[in-house]
C-alpha cells in the first residue's frame, strides 16, 4: 500500500459516503485519524488532521485519484506508524501494509465555498499555502461550480517556481459556490504538502 499525499489545514472532502463506511475502517494514527473512502467513489484510505482530509494511502490494486470498487473492512495503525488495511476487491480478499512509496495523482477535494447565498460570484482562482515543493513535484488545479458536474481542468499547475503566487483564471460559469480539486504529482520520495488555501472571488451583483 503506497502513500499518496500529505496535507493539513482547512481542507474537507466528500470522499466517503455515510452508507459506505465500515465501523472497523476508522482508526487513530499517530496524531491523525484515518478512514476508508467510499468504495464506489474514491477508493483508498483518507487522512484527517486539523480539519484536513486527503487521500493518504491507496491499495496496490488501485491508482491514486481514481475511483475503485473496493470495500475496506479494517484500517489499523501500529506503534511504529505502519498502517494495515484489509479489503475485498469484488473477487479476492487482501491484507496490505503501508510503504514509503509515493504515487502520482492523489487528490484533495476542498469544501464547497459559498460565502453569501444572495451573491453571484466571479470566482478568480485560488492561493495555495504549500510547504516548499521538491523538484519534479507539483499541484494541478481543477474546479467545478455545479455539484453534479465533473471537475474542469483550470490549465494551471503549481510547482517550485510559482508556489508563492496565486493561481488567477476566469472561472465559468459565474456561480454562488465553487469546489476545487487539487491533484498531486509526486517524485520518488517527495510529495506536496498543503497547509492552507484561500479562494479568490469578486462579488458581481445581488439577487433580489
């Protein structure tokens, strides 16, 4: 089982659905909490720390960032920090332990941002507060303004050369709310680490 991503700060994800969580698939891990993601939406183990949720581990049978039909029955943490999971992939049962390998395309979904219900926004982008990015690591910015829609690629990527700058782009259509998806590209032993973020917008008009 490979480690996918590390995050902390004000992050939230809809990675797990209430009817798809097994009681044994939630555990305390060092100073964080780990839980299994939705087996039909976001396969893998997610991490929660300081209001942060991200895809922390994925089984060897899945790729980070993708959906996967796996049902994780238990998540356990040992005193030395190793994580064990047991899951069913629809055909076979597996038990795996975490490794130090980093994999590409792990993701974070932010919460849905909606500041005032009577305002339409021209969303202008996002500012990420990341730990210094290692060479060959980056974060791609995706977004959506409709809860039933797929994410749209903004065309912008953050790396070590521009991580101190906001990502500015014209979000279409104008809307009252927005959700971002951040996709990590990792190096052999390095992965991006997100601390906090700020959503950028301009208020346009009031709906009467």
